[in-house]
C-alpha cells in the first residue's frame, strides 16, 4: 500500500438557486491539491501550506479538524502529514473550506485501505465545516466527495442523494473580489418565510430534480429561481442583478449566488454558451471598480480524485 | 365522429405529504362516470345527476362551470348535455370537484376532435375548482387528466410535469365520514413558516421526485414527510395520528392527509402490504364512533379515460 497520495479536491457550488441548504454541484477545473502522507509518528501535522495564508495548527485548520475527527475515530497505528496547495480562495463562495475538509479525510481513507464510505467521510468533513462557518452543513461537502449534483436530504442522519448530470451542462463562475462572511450571509436571512414563497421554492426544487433526470434544459431554466434567499443575500453582492441580467441575456439557463457568495454562478447548455456568458459577466463587471475573476467549468461528475 | 361519450374521471390525492399545493397522484378504482353528449341546441345543460345531491344549474355546478369556460373559448356550433354519475363523495378530500371539473372538458374536447391539449383543459377545469374551493389550484386536476404522479410547477402559466410511477406502488385510502371544508383547511394554515422547516420540506420534495425516478421505495418512505401542513390540518381529523401510526406499523411507506382531508392516504410497496395497511386502518377506526370507508388502489398512470 502507498504511503503518500496526491489528490485534487474540487470547488463546488452550493444551493443552486432554488435548493438552499440542500443542493450542490461539483466543478471540474478549479480545486485544491493536497498531499497526504502516512508516517510512523502518531498525530496529524500540517507540514506545508501554499497559495493562501492559513493556520498550520491542526485544530485551527479546516483540513486539520476534519482529519482529527477521522483520526480519533479510526485510531490507526500511524500518523499523517498534510500538505495543502490551496487554489480556491477562502471566502470566495465556491466551497473552499469544503475542499480542505474533504481532502484530508479522503486522502487518509485511501492510505488506510478505505475503511470508510463517502457518507462516513462526510461526517468527519462536517467537523471541518463547523470551524469555517459555525454550522454543520454538507451542501458543499457532498458534491466535492460524490461529484455531479447532490441533494443532502438530511444531515442528521446524513442522507445524500446523487442526482444525474445532463451531459451538456456547463458552469460559469465570476468571483467579485469582495468579502462576504458565511456567518453574515446567514444572519441576513429571515427566520420565517411566506408559505406561498416556500411552496414556489419546493415546486422549483422538485422540477429541477425532474429536469436533471430527464436532461430537460428548458425546465432547468424554468427551475433555477430563488425567491427565498436571493432577495436578501444579493444586497451583499454589488451589481448582482446586473450580472444576472447579463448572464441570462447571453443565454444562460440560470444565474444565482454560489453558496453564500460573493461568487455568482450561471449554468448553460454547452461550452460555447457558457463562454459567451463568461464574456458577458466580464463585460458587465469591468465597468465597475471591483476586481473579479471568472472561469468556465464542466460539471465534475467524479468529484474528488487521486492525481 | 361520435356524438356521445362515456368517461371515467378518477379520484386523486393532492399534496402527497411533502408536496403541499404542487404534487398529486391519480387513483385507479375510484372515480366518477360521466356521459357527455353533443347536441344541436347551443349551451351547456346538466341533464342527469346520480349519486350525490348537486346543483343542476350549469353556473353552480363544478362540471358546468369548467364546461362553460371551455365552451366560451371554443365557441362551437353546437351544445352539450352532461350526465353525472357521481361516485366520489363531495368533500371527501380525494378530488371530487376535480373529477367533475375535468370530466366535462375532457369529454367535450373528445367530441370536438381534440382541439385542446391537456394543459389547456386544465386551465378550463381550474375555473370549476374556483367554484368548489375558492382557489385556482391544479394539484388534483393535473393527476386526474395526466395520470400517475404530477408536479404542478406553477399555475400561472400552467407548468405541469409528469413524474414516473414505480410499478409496485399502491395506495390505501380511508375516508372518515366527517366534514372538512377546503376553505377551513386553508384558513388554519399559517401565512409564514420557519425557514428551517421549509428547507426540510423542499429537501423532501426533491428526494421524493428522485425516488419516483429511481423506484427507490426506501427513499419514498424517507421522503413522505410533511412538517409544514400536517401539524395544523391534522387537528381537523380525529384520530389522524393513530391511523398514521397503524398504517406505518403495518408496513406503509408513508401516510398523510389526502388533499385537505378528511381522507387519509398511505402508499405501500405491493398490493399485499396496501391491503394489510387497509386492515390496520379499519381496525383502528372501528374502535371509534366515526363511520368510515376504505379502499386500495393501484396508481392510475393513464388518468381520465373513455369507457
């Protein structure tokens, strides 16, 4: 058995417009790289961090916390070193902490001969998410681990469903370089919502799941609506309405806040449209004084993987 | 072309636990029979009513109102007579008014050479539902017309999705002989709901749609939950919790209020289990002083049909 493994831990989009707190999908060409090494000295040590300034102290690092949760459960007769090559900017809203949290436990599990399944790994990774966002949610973890579209039906007990991914679906992401804290994005939400809005939202969740099963792109378009969360959270993202309008005008099936923002995602049928949407988003945002970056990605149906 | 047609207009279950106001399914062995006759004298006349005491005046009869809506739109060079053999008790909560509303327009459409599709027929039938329940909803109309499971994604514009029906799914119905008015059942509901409950509900709608697509009976079981509406409406149905407990103990996948009640439905895998659930419901209710009746039905994947 190998003693060292290099992995690609992908970025993810949570909520997916209508599916606040339950839906997510996995991105392909954006993700962290991590090296996990089995060593004789017991314990978890983070030995290298590149890309962004993150704590080396295991208990203060998302990847460290999830690793510790698994380590304490598995009680293996060895220790692990973790190297983090961070490519996903923390706080960008595309599952940066989730990528760290799943990366360490996925790698350790491989090196231990896969004693845990992906749902069990999600439990450990949730401990890392608590450190990052103060809440035990799995809507970024599930797509990062399972790939494709996922529906987290419940977190206690964890009930993760893998939803089919239509072949021609592409995502466009724009990341305005502003800061939105997940905790703030949660606090801005109302505790109660109008029943009639909730009904419209669950109709959209149901129809999006149906659309993904039937590769019905027109129905994906009609389902990618969020009348519950977006009206509140978009206040935290300058020019959100303009970006959304530009994306839809360029042919996107839908456009909404990625996770708790500030990144904004669009879904399109085909790479060409997705790239046109990217140019439209760039064109809109270049008129503002906010820095941004963009990328296009196929939906990653595999999820986290060994490099 | 025929001048007279006899049709079977089926009973339906709306809401289906988690899908308040949007989901429904069609029953097989319970429904009204109607005869629709094309005559030279213009206008819509209800010429015969059997089974229950309903108004003959076209504008006061659900079947008459939907027929008038279509008639005024089609402006045909003829009139129609409607005979109603009512088998679904009005106010029982299994789409009695919907069966009447779709029956007349379906029959007239056939006799006119099908100028309208089923979605257009639903628009006309909604006018009948307004008379019955003061609200333009389609969650009983859609399954009655299309058969199987339906999701009414929106009513304006009408967007009706046909969801696959797992082959072994059977419904058990119990109708306690008490009265629950649809309007009262609506008034008892709160105008606002906790966001966290709404999230759980749309997770269940999404997972039920996924479960119906994948014939995953265990997931159907886990998805048939209603934490939004049931806590309020069950107060209007004596012994609801006991019937539900008995049904689940007997092996039902789920049990909830049918529409706005008072009927209660259960879904089971296989006819044998559905019949066991029926006996369990009977056994529970026979201890009370409320009269009731029960039946078991396969899911009707065809919907309304010519006899």
